[in-house]
């Protein structure tokens, strides 16, 4: 009887977590779309530091890439405590990136990759896959963290098989996109 009650609580808490993850993911997606489409006009005066944010984005993405690889190596070595610390740090840095990214694109807008550049198709392939997978990976990361922090290791492992390589791809391609577009910034 106690196990049945515990299972019911677990199912209820899972439903609540799924709703929160869904809500956060939809909110972030809608926020990015609204700000990128300039549905909310940016302020007339843009602070100078805003134009330095793309460098910060590349740095944060690069640091997250390194942390994710180190985390993978730590769990392979059965160092769960280090694995957890590295992932929490990567999650924090990715969250900081997301806030900064939204701020930058709200205020500064976009930079175009030159039409005559022969790397343009490659740039757009990387950019488009980066954007799509960034949207897909957010709920996977949130659920992976929930499962890991709750000690649901089997469910955590099943999710991480997908979330880890996608998250790593997104962080690495974030740096690549910055390196490819940065020569064309006008600020």
C-alpha cells in the first residue's frame, strides 16, 4: 500500500515537472521568436556593452562545451560528484547565455552573412541546425537534470543519450557561428 502511494506521488510530481518543463520551453521559444521578429521595439538608446555580448556568448558556449566533455569523462570514471558539479556549472552558464542572447537580439538585432561569400551555404546549414537543436534540447536538458537530481539514474541515462550530444553540438556550433559571423559585425 505504501509503495502504491509512493508511485502515485511520483507520477503526480512527474506530471508537474513535465508541465513546468513544457511551460519554460514554450516561454523561451516564444520570447526568442517575438524578440527576433521585433514585435516589441527595442529601446532607442542601446548601451555600448550590448555589442560585446556576442563575444561573451562564444565564451560561454565554449566553456559549456569543455564542461560537458569533462562531465562525460567524469561519469565514465564513475566520479558522480564531479559529473554533477560540472553539469550544474554548464547549466548555469547556458542559462546565463540564454538571458544574454535574448538581451542582445532584443536590443542589437541581427548581422547578415555576405551573399557573395562561398561559405554562406555552410554557415546557414550550421546556423539552422544550431537553432533547431537549441530549441529541441532545452526540454531534454531540463528533464535530464530533473531525473539526475532525483536519483532516477536509468531514466536519466536514457535521456542523456539524446540530450548530451545535442547540447554539445549546440554549444560547439554556437562558437563556430560566432567565428563565422564576427568579421561582419558593424559595431
